[in-house]
């Protein structure tokens, strides 16, 4: 590390899960370029599993969004909330960061960058940010293309401090206990590693229009079991268990629920054992891509060149005729894509 290189670098990417996952290649670039620097990361509680315990990071600051939003609803808790917030910011500032990289690139990200006390606050240039974020940064970066994939956009920000490069490597935290639990569940369920296809029918609440219908997932499970002779597991996130159960019911016994995953890392361990992963545009799709699992991604309203699974080995399907309704993607087309990625057992 040169004498002019920053010695303390803070990365700010609070949410969502997929975007936090897609910030990991930028973290890898930073560590390679600055092997002796202190690297920190600010993340919200709902995506903490992807960052806490990360081997390339020295400090992680979890913003307790859920807890503090709950306290905000009760005036009796406001004094305690104010005290907790002051303590959180005080801890964040203790390191005396040289640089804050605002990958979040909205007003919230700018607020955290400012709260860090870093004299250099680097964000994205106008037109590549949100909520006038660029007005609150001290330096702005123009991404390498007009509409780059999120991974490439995020990876361009470290270039401002000399941590650039073409490599895009995901590093995820290791959790041996999660691996043991998932391996034990698969053994108990008589599901052999590398044989099964994972279907994930859920999306975030504000992304319901991106969903592929439960009926289509059920029909796909029947076809995978019949034509490819592969086991099918259905996974779910918080609040999605009913949807997963419905897909299993519609599959007429072809699919079974996957294990309850207590953390995102348990989900990662399950995905690593899969032959292929099928979902619409959702955070677990990015987790699957980061874990090296072949993805069949179903996209409607959003551009997969920007938001799709990153890297080789994935297939993206769109509605016919340039449509934007994910539900219009045919089951037979998805089955053919799964066959191309996983083949027959």
C-alpha cells in the first residue's frame, strides 16, 4: 500500500439483500489493492448475514433498522432511541475513516457517509445516483457504461482510490455450523447433493409484479420431476412460507419444502448443493449466483442486463414479444432452460 493510499476505508451499502451481495466484488477489489488497510462496512439488519463475519472486512456496523423503526412508533422510547443512535454514530466515528464509499447512492447513504466523519465521501455522479445524493459527496464517480450491471457499477467506485480492476469475485462469509445443519437436513430428507433443483417463488413485498405465478411453479415442479427425474425443493424467505406450501401443493407431490433456513448463510449452503436455481428477480437469485449455482432467472419489468444474475452459466428468460409481465413466461420454456443447466438425472 503506497503512502498516499487511504488506510481506513468504509463501504456503505445498507440494502437490499441483492445489492449488498452485488457489492461483495467491490470489497474484494478493495482488499486486493489495499491489503493492509482497515476496511469497514455499514449494512442494515436484514442483510447482515452477508456481511457479518466476512473474512475481508475488519469492522462491520449493523444498522438496527427494524428495532429503531419499532421504537420510533412509541414516544416513550424516543429518549432511549436517541441515546442508542448517538452511541451508534460515536462507535462508527471511533476509527476516524479516511474515505467513505457510498455505494447506497441515495439520501440515506449520504447521511451515513456524513455521519462517519470521513473527510472524503465518494459517491456516484449526477444521473447515476438518487435523491440528489451527488450534492452531498465530496467526489463523484461516473460508472463505466450508461446502464451497467449493478456489480460493475458498484465495482467502479473503489477505482477512485486506486482499487480498480476487471476481476469480479464474490467472497461470502463462512458458517461451518450452517453447512453442517444443511448437510444433515439433506441426509435426513434423502436428497443427495447436486441432484435437486431449487424453486424460489417469492419476491419482496414491493416487487410482487415481478413474480411468476404459484401455478406455474407447481407445473414446473411436476415437469422437472417427470422429464428430468430430479428432486425439487421449494425455498422461502420471511413471510413466504404459505406461498412455498402452495407451490408444493400445486406440484401434486413433485416438490417438497426445503429446510427452514435460520439465516441467509444457511440458504447459501443449501443453494451450493443444488443443480440449478429458478426464481424471478429477487435477492436469493443473487445469492445463488454468488454461490456459483446455475440460475434460470425470470424477468419481466426490470432489465436483466442491469439486475440479472451476474457472471457466466446463467439463463435469463423474458416474456414473449418484448412484454413486461413475468407471468407470461411459459412453463415449457423454463423447463427447457432448467434442462440446459441441470440436465436429466
